């Protein structure tokens, strides 16, 4: 288990989501767990490069998606990451 989790809420529309996840993995992912919160009716791609995937059919918004991820984990440090950030 990692001390830090990076939570990436998405509606699946960002063309930069894969780049965002790759940037979070730049250090080899040794100290960082990535959690994608996929919102909406579309299915996430199978090749999504995240340690954990949480899904919600409803659009929870940024803060709702973060709360879902926080309730699902217990890392002492959390990074909130937009799905288009690199």
C-alpha cells in the first residue's frame, strides 16, 4: 500500500487522460497509487493505466468523485488531479 494516492475524477471525455496517468507514473509508480473515478454511463477502456478504478453511473462532480475515492481508501496523503493535467 502506498502512502500517497492520486485521485483522478473523469467523465471520460478528456483526450489527455492517458497522458495524465502516464505523468503520474513517471517515477515508476513506486510511491504513488493512482485511482481513477470514472463517472457516467460510458464504460472505461480496458487498458486504463490506474491502480484502482471506481465507477459511478451518475456524474458526481469533482468533489463527489473525490469523496467516493476517499471513502474507498485510507492513504494518509491524497493528491487531487484533473484528468487533463500533465
